[in-house]
């Protein structure tokens, strides 16, 4: 059940990040949207990982973080880029893609290392 919960949490984080980007594009410039996303994404990942750590404390923190972010990367690569964006340009953006992925990985790992 821990794996199922982790997949659902990854989908939730992915959706929350998508909502930030979608709303941000309506409200702000692309630069501001990417900055807000860069702050929000690791917060969402931290909260999801902390929640999962409470549900499955024996789960390895690094594995949890890697799976959480790996699912998000896969969804961006196989859903967002080809179908929503119709371009792979998002993967050329360090601030728009790679820094949020890295920040999510670090924050999710940290959440798993904190004492419960």
C-alpha cells in the first residue's frame, strides 16, 4: 500500500505544480511564473514526502524522493511536453524544469530524513 500511496502523492504534487504554472501563466510573466513554481514545487514535494513518511516510516527516504520525482519527470516528459506544450523546450529551461526537479528531490529526501 505504501507504493500506491506514493504514486497518488506524486500525482498530487504533479497536479499542484501544474496548477501553479497554469495559473501563473494567466496572472504573471513567464519569468515570475517559473520563480513561483521553483519555490512551490519543493514545498509540495516536502509535504507529500512528509505525509508518506508518516504513512510508511520504514520506506527508504532516498527511494521515496527518487520515485516521487521520477514519476513527475516521467509525466512531464510523456504527457506535458508532447501533448500540452507540443514541444520539448521546457527541458531546455534550467529554472523552469531542472532546478524544480532537483529542489523537489532534495526537499522530499529531507522530509524523509527528519524524525517523525
